[in-house]
C-alpha cells in the first residue's frame, strides 16, 4: 500500500515529479536515504529531495539512524570530520569501544 523509495538521495527532479504524480493526494510514502551518499548527481540527482522531505510532508516521521554498528570509533571520527558542515550530514556514533588505531 505504501510507496517505498530506497536511495532517495539519488532521485532526480523528473523522478521526484513522477513520484508526486503517482501519489496524488495520498501520503502513504516511505523514503530511505543518506544525503551524504549522493552519487548520481551526474544524472540529475539532488539530495535536496531527501533533505526537504520533512518540509514537503510535515506529517511524516523522520527517523535518523546515527548509531553505526560496523565501524570503529576512529573511522567514524574521520568520517564525521570529513562531513562536518555538509547539509544533511549525520553525526555517526559508535556502538562499541575499540582499540583500533586512528587512520592516517
């Protein structure tokens, strides 16, 4: 019953408009994405569709997944430093301690 769009950060204006037409007045939509992982900008993808989702659908529930179960704290520190001040960037938090050396 719900429209589900994965990798919503890689949606182009045309794809977003098509989605809006499919939805019409309905609000049964679920999108998943990470604005920091936009890789199809060369095809017209714009992370702003994801970043502005909560504004366009104010009744939506936005869930930010910031706990990282895969990477050691030094890796997350480096990733957070690289993404600092980028629109939509999450502040990733480790779920475990580690004695992993800092990346060089």
